[in-house]
C-alpha cells in the first residue's frame, strides 16, 4: 500500500471512530441495554453522591464495542467530576502512573483501558494507591534506597478489559464492583440504531433498524458504524430512507452477511474447515494462516463466534460448530473436503 493510501485509510478510520463516539449516550438514562448493571451503577452513583464520597473502583470486562469506555465517561459525568483517560500499554514506567495519580483531585475518575496490558512494575503501584490512596516514592538505589509514602486524594479507578482472565488476582481483588458486559439483544440494538438515526436526522422504519441490528454482532459500536454505511447508501438510492431492502443491499455490499458475519469471520471459519479439517486447531496456527494478530482473533473475532456456537473451544483448540457448517452450507461429513476454497 502506498503511504498516501495508508494515511487515507487511517484518516477515514479516525473519522469513523469520531462519528461513532459522538453518538454515545451521555447519561445512564440514555443508556440502552445492560439493564441490571446500569441500575446498580445508578444506585452506586446516588449513594456516593449523597455521602459526598468517590465511587468505588469499578472493573468492566467483556468484548470490544459494548460500552465499557462510554460507561466510564458517563460515570464521571454523573458524579460531576473529571476523567483522566489512558490505557495499560501507554503507562510504560511507574513514573507515568505516579504522575497521573498524584495529579488526581478528590473524587476524580482515572480510567485505564486495556488494564490487562499494564506492565507489572507499573501495576504494582496501583495496589496501595487503590487500597489506601497512597504510593511509595523510591529515592536512591540499592542499599541506600529510601521509600517515602505519598498520600493521594481519594479517587475512582475504572478499569476496562476484554480479557479479565489475564488480570492478576491482586489487581482484580481491589475492584469493589466488577461487571461483565454481554452482547446486546436484537431489541436493544434496534433501539440503539433508532436512537442514533434520530440524532442524525435519518428516517429509519423499524424493519430497517432491525436489519442493521441483526447484522451487528450484538455490538452497538458495529451497529452505529453500519448505520453510517447504510445512511450513505440510502441517501444515494432511496432519498435517504433506510428501508429493509436498502439495509439488506447496503450491508451485503459491505461484506456483512445476514448473520452479521464479516469477511474476516467467514475467512476464519473457512480456514478451520478447509485447512484444518474442522479442527481442533490452535489459535497461533489460525493467526499465522490468516496473517492476523493472535490478539485480534482472541479479542475481536472469536468471542462472537463462540457465543453463537460457530466455533467450540476444546482442550485441543478450536473446532467448527454445527451452526457454522449450516451457515456455510456444509454437512458435518463435508468439513475438510475442499469445497469452500
Ligand atoms: N450508542 C452506543 N451504545 C449505546 C447504548 N448502550 N445506548 C444508547 N446509545 C448507544
């Protein structure tokens, strides 16, 4: 790819992220889905505000695009406080962490995305910071090293991760509230599409919204991204109205099929069937064959395929599920017979 083309793609992706970010809900009241969790968060906010205390530390985990970052911003806003937003890999050295912690005011929210990717030496500073609002500065080296405790103002740490299993026990145990965000139901996602369409001033009858929702892998971020694509298509084809047919045509053109699987999902399934006889196959082998990062497969591609039964996890690796064979139009005995590529 030429550098200009690469930059163009990057700029387009940045613009798309901004588009989706602007559609996010700003309050718990506006938030659709994750009912019980949102209710509990509302209670925690009211109680903390009444007592004049910061919110307890919160961990959000679950697949990407379901609203973990959005919730962190909503909670800061509901608490009437500032949020400092960073990510695990961005905090390279203890000094990066201590610098942020010592600048937090009373009750402020410190949000760490991808908190499972904090370097260990940095993570260790969080333990006493979360528990006692204190960090130990270390002066000097070796036998002459001295530690000086430094008192922080009480704050709220909000961590987000797609891989709670990779968090160390000492870190996980210091979160007072731990919430798993699950995929959204078709009804909830349809409401998300309708809300976004209304913010954008786009007309979308229920069937059109439901079709976008059906193809969005239970994920609001994808729903809003697809809404944008369909809006453009509708504008050119149908005077801007997102009918069922327009939604279908536009999404099929985008490579998103009737079940919401995209090109990479289908390629993944085809590789399991064709190259590995339906499995079991390890994730490293799949990543190498697909020329993708292991993390992309583990965080982005597989969770939905597992949830819907397209693949099954076994001790020997991933195996193709019956749902996938039906979707690909294969009988179980045909897996690995070279029909798909
Ligand atoms: N936009 C993206 N996610 C949303 C949600 N959970 N509720 C309302 N609008 C959204």
